[in-house]
C-alpha cells in the first residue's frame, strides 16, 4: 500500500496514538475535529483516504460521521468502538459507516481493513480528486453595501485569472435580495442551491459540469431558489456539507451571504470558510449594523470577533471624513481592502449587462479589486503580481477618527 493519509476524529489522544501505531506502515494519522462542520472542513482540506470516527468516547459521534458521509460519499468513514459495549457498534451502524474497528482487537485488523477500503475505493468517474478548493465567504454589514456586486466581479476576475492554470471558480449567491448575481452576470441559474443540496449524492464531474449555470467566463453559478420557503426543507449541516463537497470540483468558491439573516447558518458557514470578509460602506448606519452582526456571531464566552473575518470597506469617499482604518480598529477587524465610491461607473456597467471588471480594467474600483483577486490566487500558491496595488493604498486619506461619529456603544477599545 502506498503512503496514505488518515483522519481520526476522537476526543482521546491515546486513540490517535493507537491508530498511528496500527497504521504506521500504511501512512500518517492526523487528528480531526469531532464536530460535523469542523470535520468536513478538515476532510476538504486534507483529502484523506479514510476517516476514523471514535464512537467509544463520544456519545454524539453519529452526527459528524453522517455529515462527513454526506459531504464526501467516496471517502470511507470507519467507526472506532468496542464490541464489549454493543451500543457503540449499533450507533455506528445507524450512522452509515463503511466499517467497524474493535479497539480491543489487534492492530493488524485495522491495517487489513484500511488496505481493503483503499483497494475498493472507486475511481471510475474521472473525478478530480486532487482538488482541495478554497472557500471565501462575503458578509454584508447590511443590505445595499455592495456585497453582491463585489462577489460577482471578484468571482469572474478570479475565474479568468486561473483559466490558463486550469483553475475553476464557482459563485454561490446565497444573499438577499435573492439571485442578484444572476442579473449582474446576465446568466440564468436553473439549478438553485436547494436543488444542489438535495442532489449531493449525485455529485460527480459530469453532474457538476452540466447542472451548474455557466457565465461566459466559465464561472459556475448557483443562487437561492425563487421561493425562499424551500430553504426550510434542508438542514444547515447539509448546506455546509454541499459547500465542502464542491471543494473537490472547484479550486475556489465565492459564497455571497450579504443580507442573509439566519445567524446560525452564517456561523456554520464561517467555520468551513478559508477566508471571510465583512463588506461595510463608510457610514454610521453600516458601522452599527456591522457591530450588531459581529456581536451575534461572537461566541457567548468571548470578547473578540469570530476568527478569520477581515473588513472590506466599500463605497469609500475621503471627502466624507469617515476613516477606513479607524473603522477597522473600532470593529477590531483587520482591514483587507478599501474600494472607492464608484456608483455611476458600476451602475452604467450593470445597465449595459456587463461587469465593471470586464468593461473598464483601469477604473479605480477595478484597480482596488485587484489585490483581493491577488490575495485569493495566493491561496493556491500562485506567484504574486508585482503590479497589483496595495489593498490599503487609499485607506489613510480620511484623517478624522470615526469614533467622533459613532454611538457610544460602538466606542470599544
């Protein structure tokens, strides 16, 4: 057996050590989160041959095992348990695992099971198993800050940049108002996101290439259904599983959650994301909304914002004396980029059925977008583009501290 990679989701360190000794001649065993969202994110990142889930030390092991099975049906899920307590074996069976390993048995049994599962693993569909796509989530401080416009221009720019290297990008428009990206891209999406979740088990290269709508650039697109009530028919866990499953088919996914109001779904999506940007325009109302959103996403026992969130200040106008860097400091977020106010140019492009990134490469807004494209391209190891301007080049022009304008509850050190 060639060297393989295994994941072990167990709260017991000794279980990892036992499994590594048993599989030492087969490959490396890495620890993995025991929650569903964390586990499927880890699978998407590492591309393991087998995932082991410990049912002997975790009463809630069924949920992450089922989530991993749904998100990655071609990755075998193997339960760790003991036949001395049949309850763990029964729970594993109900969770739909591929096999069961008795931790009280000899290590040779684990090795034999691993060898068999790897040999049996199907590879007949021609799937791109080497892809380990990245996931970037855009949040909107409130409706109207320009998150959908940013997502569409960013996704198309990233798709075009990666074409020569064979990289593929997808835009998942899950923001409100629904399906704004379809209008911006002049592309009709027949397969909406709920359909994609329901067809998760059918995903293969052919299905993904034919079912998803395609922009002229080659960008794949899906949106929320026209009837938003259909979202109630799917669980948040299955929705996040779909995002992670798509990592196998797209090098990058841009997920637009601007205006999406369910904080639980947003929080679960953030756990799976590689990058998260909060889009906020430079005014008091958006700053207050941004603070409220961050407070809602913050764990109850923590004072800092959720990890991995950066700030993108959109519609920036230095004449308004509302500083981007000061706003980032007040929200306690790293400043990722500052995009200038270009409502007329963006509006003209939309009225022509085009994106500003397509029709005016030298526009200040498009030039400010370039470092964001560059940042995401570097996640795939692409060389830096020396011509790209610095993302904060214009951030310092507003000299007046925004704390002068913000309500007292926003003035936090």
